[in-house]
């Protein structure tokens, strides 16, 4: 049975948000995350290496669920699907993109920053959203305020969140997971320090959804 967006956001309490500059790093990075207990990886489409990284992880790390982030339009969505992405996320969500994702059948998590954007997504049939950029638009307090008027909406907050903030988000009933780039820091990726990334993944996997 295909994954739903809820399934995607329930794979790990923290979803790594990865900017990858060298596709050769994709497989060892993914193996380090898996070894640390994190089974999901968002590869952002911000670099020329992103699609090749998704392909490599799908081919060589079958235990990882790899998705594409920073999907901005239908062309990005198609490229992500063609590369083998099992889900997709966007920092926003135009009606055209959200409708295209529904037609494609891929689990898609559009980004929102306001209640009106949540309502637009709900009208189209979406229930899961990326709350972005989380720390700059009110953080956990803002998400707590959305819970009562918009009880059907579930969120993955991303943007400016470090390990010290994770538990405050996961304590909220409308948060399924948190997105964070701190699990795969640029300096550790560049150095190929996979043991350090495994340790960061283990810390991320230890957070519990309460």
C-alpha cells in the first residue's frame, strides 16, 4: 500500500533536511542516518547534485525513505518522481502544484505560513503541511494557536529549529515530526565524517512524540 503524507511524517520524530553538494556523499550519508535510527531523508532540490543523490539512495540504501524537498513547481515534482523520490515537500504550495501532486499520487507536504494557506490546502484535500520558516513565524506557540481552529491539520515545522527546540514542537498534538538540517551539517558532510552524522541521527531518533 502506498505511503500517505501521515505515514511519511511518522517515520521519524526528526526529518533530516539535507542540502547535498556532492552526490558521492549520498549513500554513505544515508547509511549513517539509518545506522543512527533515522529512516527518512529529505534531499532539497537546491543543488545540481540533488536528483543524482536521490537516485543513488533509492538504488543502494533500500531501508531509507528518500524524498525531495524544495519542490517549487510541476517540473520539479516530475523530476523528483523520475529520480525515485518516494515523497515530496515544498516551502509553499500553489494550487497548481498541489493539484499536480494529487494527480501524480505521490505523498506531498505543501508549505504554509498562515491559516489561510492551511485552509486552501484543506479545501484541496490536504491534511499535512510543512510549517515554514517555523522559528521566524511564531514557532511552537503559533502552531499551538492553530490547533483549535484547524483541528484536521497536522504539521512538520521546519526552519531554524535546533535540537534544543525539538521537544517543544513534538509536545504539540498537531505536530507529527520536526524538520532539521542540524543532523547533516555542511562541515561534517564535506569532511565525510559519517560517524558524527550517525551520532547526530541517534540523538534525533531518541526524541519521542509525546
